[in-house]
């Protein structure tokens, strides 16, 4: 809040007027926390908790979009991959004892926006 005082002379009289103005203040996360490792994030779902950078990395390690199969130690059951080469959404799951692979969930078609639950 800002208070302004205005002094004027009107017909040889001094007039003092007080005006109150509300000032809006905005903050961004960098100003508040310094950087992403300084901002704490609570545990939620499959994320055990930590800082903002760890939460972003956790999400990035669950969702993939590329024309080649994601690989690496970060893969875990339930991860999603949109195969841009075949226009298919796939989930990483166990297909037989200790064998995990991406399995198609849905394929894009000319009418992809018209989903029919009977097709799954």
C-alpha cells in the first residue's frame, strides 16, 4: 500500500489531501527460492518428495515422445511413450516373467478424436 500526500494552494488556503493506493506485487519462483533445488516439493503419487528439480526430472522420466524406443535404467512399469513414427501411445509393462516392453494402448487414425471403448 502506498500513501501520497498532496499539498495545494487554493484561494490563499493550503489544502492537504491524502490518497491511498494499493500496489500489486508479483513474484516468480526464481526470486522466492533462488533456483529449483531450493524449492521443496512434498511426496505425491509415485514421487517420494524432494525439490522442484527432482520433481520435474521424475515426470520427465515417465513420459516420452520420440520415434525410437526409450531405453535406460530410468524406465519403470507404467511409463508412457508416444511413438511419433507409428502414431501410437504405448505403456511400459511386464509382458511375461521379468520381461518388460512398451505395448500399444492406442493408435492414431483419421478419427482419433472419436474414441470407441469397444476397440480396446
